[in-house]
């Protein structure tokens, strides 16, 4: 069963940025073609870019901690995709 995790980044009680994550439903990069991996890579890069544009100002806040955790998770996924692409190119 998948679970939806939602992060909302607020400023002055207004939602400035919202991210939803569906757990248990990540694509299986081991089963993806080079083209699918490249598309997934582009999607992850876009998500990271959007997240960067909405970085909370207060690095001591709970919002920043949630933002940083999300950012790290996306970067880890991106690293896995890049590693898999390099592996497939070497074959």
C-alpha cells in the first residue's frame, strides 16, 4: 500500500510551495530503458530546480528541515538514475 507524504512550505501562513511524495511507487530503475531513465532524470532535475527556487529562508525552521530532507531524497534518486545510465552505457 502506498502512502502520500505532503510537505508544505509557508510564508506568512500562505502556502508558498507544496511537494507530494508517493511512497512505495517509485519506478524500478533497474527495469527502465536508457530513454526512460533519461526522461526520469529530466523530471528529477526539474523537481530539484523547483525545490531550489522555494528554499525556506530560515535554516533553523522545521520547513527548512523538511525542504532539506526532500532535496536530499531527490538528489539520491537522481544519483541512482545517473549511475544506472552510466552502467548501461558501459555495456
